[in-house]
C-alpha cells in the first residue's frame, strides 16, 4: 500500500455536545475519565427501552454562544435559532463552536467557498410529534413555518443564514453511518475544488416514540431486564443486548491544505483516506466482508499500512451480532494480540448518538490522538469470547496515536471508515 494520498482534508475546528460534556476540551476530559452519560431507566421491563444518555437542557441554550463570537454573528444566531426546534438550536451552537475553533470568525474564507453538510435524515420527527396535535385542533392551529421546519433542510438553511455562507450545501443520510458519510462528502467536495472549507454537522436526532418502539421490536435497542437478570452490558461485552440511545450533536470544519495555510490556521488532524460501501442488503444485517473492505480502502487511499494504525474507534453499538461481526473484520484487517491497535467504543459513554454518531466519534478520535490516550470501556468486564481485539479496559491508556481509524455501519448495509492522521505534513 504505497499509493500517495489522493484525498486529504485538514481538520481545523471542532464542536461537540453530548450527555458527558460540551466542547472539545471538556469532551476530552470526560473521555479520559471514562465518564458515562447513560442513565438506565428504573423499572424498565423486557419491552421497554433500558436507558438514555440525554443532553443537558443547557446544551441548546442560546445564551451559551462562544464568548469570542463577533456581535453581529451572535445576533444572527439568536434571531435565526430563537424559535427553532431544540435540534436546530443545538446544531447552531455546535457549528459556531467549530467555526470559532477554526478561526473563521477572525480570518474568514470567501462566503462562496464555504460548503455546509448536515449529516442525518428524518431529523424533524420530534417536531412533527409536537405539531401533530395542533392539526387535530383545527387547520388554523398549524403554523405556516411548519412547512419549512418539517424538512431536514431547515438545519441547512438556518446554518447558512447564521454563518452567511453561499457555497455548496446538502443534507446526507446514511442511517447510523450518516455522520461518516457527511464527512466523506465534505472530503470529496474539497478534493473536487468545489469549496475551500466545509463545515459538517452531525445533527441531534432524538428518537420519536414510534421509532423507539420499532427499534425495540426489531431487537436493535436494549430493553429492560427480565427480573433476576443483569442489566444490559456495554459494546463488546457478553451481556450486551442492543444499543442504548444517546442525544448528541457534533461538528468538524474540514479545510483544504492551501486554505488553511492561507488563513494561517494550524490543523488539529487530517482525514487522509476513507472507504464507503453498500452491502447489497436492505436489512439491518452486518457484513464482515464489507466492514473489512471499507477499512482496507481507507488505508489504501491514505497510502498507509495496517501496522501504522494504532487506534480504532469502533462502531460497536452493543448488538451481539454487530459487535462480533466488526471484531472479525478488525481481526481480518489489523490482526490480533499486543501488536494490534487499541479498540474502544465511544457509545459506551455517550450512548448511540444515531445520525450524529459518526461525527461525535470523529471528534473523539481527534481529541484522543492529540492528547495521547485511549478512553476506557467502562463496564466491559465480560468481553465477547474470541474477539482477539486489544480492547481498552476500566481506565484510560496512554498511547502514541499517529494514525487512527473511525468506523460507522448503518442499517441498509451502509459502511464507512475514515483514516485520520495526527501530524499532517
């Protein structure tokens, strides 16, 4: 694998909101500590969701705009997002955090050279649930603004209005892989010269009651314990029996090397390569061959060998079949034992942030690379038999992480993998 890197994008800014922390620095501290934001539901039975990692109410508080934000940008943010659903408010705050982190409030890029990608789909289900009772009360009770708010593009338009961008923009959906698909879309835009900067937002997408019940019936979401049995375990644990949802929103600013140099912005990391495949299925069925293929493609496009990767942020949702399939794919690509890369599952701390998961976990990957540690997998006391993985345990591990991989696998056979470098040259 000696191919010269063909697709590279520098990471110049990051923002994140999860149940464990808000902001990259606080998020890094929470990860190192192994802080878990998942609250198990007391008294949950076999048919009830077992728990949730919920964002604190302050996560979408518009009074918490970045302190360094210019006054006019702050006014636009408050005006555009004040009456928006909480999902859009969270997106605005998280995007502005990444925007300021990249220094775009001080040294802007041309407005028509800044692209926006919102990762996620069916993002407005919670808002639709709120509005639907008004329709039953009479036609006049449905606000005209709902015609806009009920579209995923409400996120895109609001962010464009706040930031004043006029470059390319889109929403992309890939189920639980949406965040990674969004980041890959951004890398492609930059590689094609369509933009110099791309802000990618993995959008907050809390589940509706209908979605929760469907996921429970599918067997994908962990439910409460049968009396006398243990509560569900974390990913890669033999007690795991489905994912625990988490609310989260994250953003990354990706930038061409030339643009970052022109603006004198030091990169946090770089996306050096990626893989993206379908699995020829419409089902929620993981495929070891496809999972291995996207990781191999990420290595190939980055021109890196498997042995250079020292850390993998696994998709690892806590479904027994999904976790064991990913473990097999990781063994196929990276081998096993002490020379294999460290592996952990950020979902064991944040819950499964659904469409935002790929961006949340990309931020987690970048902060761990920069600070030289691998976060623990708390509660992982009974690892799946025969994984062969170098799983982190109860405490954080100090580690030199020049290259790392972040995986995302979604319903419908969507598989994506990103390869990050810590010290782009």
